[in-house]
C-alpha cells in the first residue's frame, strides 16, 4: 500500500524534531512550510487540521483514501519510529530502548519544557521568571555532558530519538552554551549537526 506523508511545519523546535525524524527514518514525505509570521497557522484551512493553530502537523494518506492526522510532535516521532523499526529506537535490546526513552524524556521535561515556559513568560512581559526558567533549561542541557562519557550518542552508540530532542534544543541555545567547558557535548553536537539526514531535515523547513 503506497502512503504519502505531508508535514506542515515551520522553523520551530517541534517541527525540526519531526523533520529530522522523517529523514532519519528514511520515510518519503512532502513539506508544507507554514508562514507563521503572516498568520497562516491561524487561517481556517490550517485550523481544520489543528484547532490550536500549532505546528507541526502530519497528514498521512493512503491509496484507499484513508487519512491520519497527528498534531503532537512527540506522538508523531513515535509513530514514525514504529513505521521504520530500528531507525529511531533500539528494537532488539529493551534496556537500550529504555535508556533512549529515558533520555528523550529528560530533554522534553527538564530542558524543553522550562525553555518553552520561559518563552511564554517573556511574551507576557515576565522577564524575571523567563530568565529563571531559561537558566534552568540551560543548566539541565549542559548537564547532559555526562551522558556522553562512554558513548558516541546521547543514549548509546547509535543515533536515537534522544539525540533528536537533545540536538534541537541545543541548536536553540547554541550561542548561550560555553562549549569550551563541554568537550564531549561539543563533539556530539558537531557529529549530529553534520549528519546528512539532520541537514536535510533542517533545510526542508527553510522557507
């Protein structure tokens, strides 16, 4: 059965994670870049896909006309991992899989969540609260140096969803990180940044 995935996204961390996952999983997809600066995400056509007006969204259509719409980036990533077993998560070793999931959720809850909350507070003019959350996110991000003391990637010697989550948030903090104090994290970051699939995922969302 031929299937087609369409990704609605923009240059946001959540969209980047999905685009990179699609590339790493070697799944065919098309991109519709959503112009958020001009409010395209608030237009009726897009709101029919996601009433919250957020990206990313994927639509998967089959030849039979069946359609699957997913609007949560992490659910999308796990869906893609299931469609391409072994590309984003270990499948033969439950312990390695558990470590990959643990570290994926570490970045989601301890780095990305406070970062997003800080961004929201800054938009509300709450600079002190935003700064505190931003500092907490940065502290937890640089603490990930310890994950690389005995492995090439965040959760072992193979690239996983944990690296996708870690890389996209590290990308947004790139200029705030003292890389000279983090040799392992710096080497990992360069290793991931130059992966062909990662490069293709980023380029796919550039308007």
